[in-house]
C-alpha cells in the first residue's frame, strides 16, 4: 500500500481517489477549503494554502507520502523538485508539473524547442506591453493569464476598445502569484478536441480515442467520445502529443488539447499533466478504463495492456444557477428516468453562479447517432438543476 498525497481536491481528484481506494491505497487529500469533493472519499484531509511553500513542506513532512499527485495549478511547484530529490515520486514528474502550470513554459517548449505549430503569441506584464503585442497580433485575439484554470481570466478581444478590460480580467483571474498574461492569435478552427495520452513506466505510450468538446468562456460545457477526425489528422495529433509528453518526462495521463482547422491542420493548444475535465466522458463507459483508472495505473507503474472503445458517450456539465452556501436541491428523479444515463454530483459545499456542480453522462452502442446522444445529455443536465447552460451558445 502506498501513501498518496493529492494536491487539489476537486471533482477530478475525487474520481482519482475512488480509483486509488478501489486498489487499496491510502490517500491524503489537500485543498484550501474544508469538505472539498476528494476529501469526502479520502482517508485523511488537510486544508492548506498550497502556494505557501512552508505549509506544503509541513504537510509532506507530516504524512511522508510515497507519491504526490498535483490536481490543480495553484501550487508552489518548485518545491516538487525538492520532494523528488528526497525520493518521493511526483506524477507525472516535477518537471512536467512545473512546465505545464505556466503557459509561458509549455508554449515556449512546444513552439521554440520542439518546433510545433501553435498560435502566434506574446507575453505582457504591463498594459503598455500588452497593447504593443495586440498591435502585432491583430484582432480578434485571445487573452489569458499565464497561470489559470477552467477559463478564469480568459477572454476574446474583438477590437481595441475591449483591450483594457481583457487585460484586467486576465490579471485578476490569474491563479497563484504570476501576474503576467499571454495574448495570442485567434485560430479560425473548425473544432477543438482532446487527446488523452498515457505515458507508462514499462510500456508504450497509449492514446484514448479523441474527445470532441465545446467550451464557453474558456471552460468546457460538453464533451463526446469518439470525436470523428480524419486518420491523417489523428496521426498528427498523436505525434505531437508523444513529442511533448516525452520532452516533459514522467508517467501518467495527459490531457492534450488541439485545434483542428477546416483544412485538416492540427494545431497544439494546451496540455494538462493529469486527468482532464473533458475526459470525464470516459465515466460513461466509453473505454475499458476511465481516465482516472488510467492515471492511477500509470503513476503506480501498473501495466495497461491496451485501451479499447466500448461505447460512444457524452458528458454535459451541471452548472449552479445561484450563489449559496447551502446544499443545492438536485432533481435526480427526472434525470434518472433516462436509460443509459449516469450522474456525478461533485458534492461541492458552496455554489457560485455558473460553478460546475456535477456532470450528466449518457452512452450508447458504438454507431449510435452522436448528435442525438449529445442532445439527450444536454437535456438531462438541464433537468438536474432546472437551468440550461447551453442557451446563448
């Protein structure tokens, strides 16, 4: 049995803990608030500010983990190198987490070191630098904090009048203490997709069937698997994912995001060194292992013989329509009337307007009409809290 320290205890961490507990492991879940989703299923929990290096050191010294699993961006990531030197495994690796927690590092690695196609981009710490970069990029453009998640601080800028507000949103939406933004070219893409990539300690790199997804405000709203993509484009994506993950090193699952243009060109977008929110669709029995089971096996060094598509599936988020610190009332009765449907209610103790509180999952036999299945999944999600996050899309 290994002692696993989970840094970040949201819905993705909760599913990872469930996978670990099913295999008899001991998990300590950390976050900056009490009763976070993963804490509800872990053996122990700690409430700390993970950007406080001393607090992080104290938790590591107290629990003496064999394995550290980062689940969020807001971590004093440079400490992870110290833990690795002490013989503690970091998943996928301290190098990978440090690179991918900061958009500057991962974008420079992809574009400059590996020569991969990305959107044209610039960095800015001041509004003057930001304005000069916008003049070079042109409109429309995309603005993001260097360190953030779930679309926080991200915006699309259509003209010069929107620049100042976008800059302030990016600075205020940043996770951690990195107050810098990235401004990038808007890619005229046909669609976006995620390629879940699994690197193994003693086996080949494996790929899940690609996942299509829809985002709004930089945060995912629905995903489906498999995503129909030309074989040549899929080979491009697998090559890029393999190159980036090999350069970052380590073992685990990676959510590699791509743009697909109308001409079939695959363009690298972003990468997460952990289970991906769009990959929650794998909880709908789409593959023989869901993404959390794959991550667990990979970080533990357990063999993954192959990944198979077993069903087609869709996920659709359940968003809170209100602000409250009281438990929400979920309409499970009507939602559960649909066949081949699953719900995951995350158990977040506080709701904000638009906060992701759960996900609806629907699946069918391979060959099921994907558009009809997507419509069904969105309908079920809207039933749970009586709100439709897909309106005005």
